[in-house]
C-alpha cells in the first residue's frame, strides 16, 4: 500500500488539473507545482 500513495496522489492531481481547465501558462505552472507538492507529501508519509 505504501507504493500506491504516490500513484493515488498523482492521479488525483491530474484529475484536478484536467477538471480545473487551466486557461493560461501561469495557471498550468501553479497546478503543476501543486501536483508536485501533493506527490512529495504523499511520498513522505
């Protein structure tokens, strides 16, 4: 189950990114940064 957490976080982040529909490059950058933070947090726990 430990290996699944980063995968679940990545899938969740991608779903949010797609659902949010970024209109600008700045928005995409912020979403990617947030996704990276979520993955990092999931891998630390």
